[in-house]
C-alpha cells in the first residue's frame, strides 16, 4: 500500500468521528487553539498524531514541520506552519513527559499504549466548525459559557449563560437606589426591574400612541425575563441530571436566547 493511499484511508476512517477529525474542528484558528485549556490542546494533538499516516510506523518531528498540512489539516495554508510550530512546542513536550509519546528511534516517535489508553478515556466533544464559528457571535459577557461550549460541555455552557444573565439583573438591583428593587430576587426580580424607575423600554418606537399596547409589551417582557430564570436557569442549575443531553444545535439555541436577553437589558439601561 502506498503512503498516499494509506493517508486517504486514514482520513476517510477518521471522518467517521467528526469530533476528532482534526484539531481545527475544536479550534478553527491558532488564536482559538491557544484559548483552549492546555490539557485539551495536549489531547487534541495526541488524537491527531494517533491517526496520522506514519513513515515506517513512527512520526518524525522534523517531517511534521515539512508537511504542516498533515498535522494542521483544516487550517488555512497561511496558518498551518504556525499551528504546527505551536503544537510541537509545549504540547509535544507534555506528551513525552506523560509517556504518551515515546521515541522509537532517533527523532522518531509513536503513541504509546498509555497514550492510546488516555485517548480511549477522553471524550472528544462533537462540536462542528460551523458551531464554533457561530458561538463567537453571542454576547461578550458570555465568555465563560463560550469556553464550556467549545469543550463540548453543553449543559455547563447553558447553566453558565443563564447564571450570568441572572447575575446581571442582581448587579443592577444592588447598584440601584430604587426601593422597589430592594429584596427582590429570582423570578420576582425581572418584574420589579421592568416596573422600576431605572428601566428604559428597549424599543421605544413600539406603540408610541397607545399606553395600553405599550403596557402589554412591558408585561410580556417581564414574563420573558422571569420565565428564562424560572424555566431555564433554575432547571439547568438545580436539576441538569433530569434534563436530556444537549447537542450543539440545541445548546447554541439556548446560548443565543441568553445572549438576546442580555442585549435587551443593555438596551433598557
């Protein structure tokens, strides 16, 4: 079997697991890669090395630099070498220190049995490149939720997002001098907030001549904000084990919902 045929077969088999297809699926750019926890970087490198075509059964570190597209598959040609240089720095050394990558000959390495065992015990979250690009659009206050999403911790991401949303309301209450907000929390706080003197209706062009219609909109907004705490925040914070697992699409839907709520609060201040 020629090396090119072997490479194609390896890549085709690897496509059956889109979560581990390439490092770029978990981090679409070098900047994204550097944002990942170091242990995640190490395991992504190990997973990629384990499925790459090898000359004589082993990997040569210098050859990886000569053909950066093999290791950095999925990255732009302009970024591939920089990604490889980064991965062959601390992440590569860490694999050797852990005994996951061992030298089989001068400058030739292979994944050890310990490394393969570590891979089998590591869950590669099924986060597509499209989802990773989409999550960058959520509200800037949701950085913690975005990090969890990138690692495939979908329930944690949703919990974090709605905690941040509620904490934003709590911060407004604590900084306010309006006595109507004092002592309010949970689902009662959004109702008090929308009725308070510090609240500014986010869409002032709605029903400018009808106070009845405007009040109906405000009531709906109060219910929307309150329902997000009562139905989403409380459930994912207190009973996540009683909720079905999330895939990336359903997790993104909830993250964008939390993002929209935060933007509504931005507009109402």
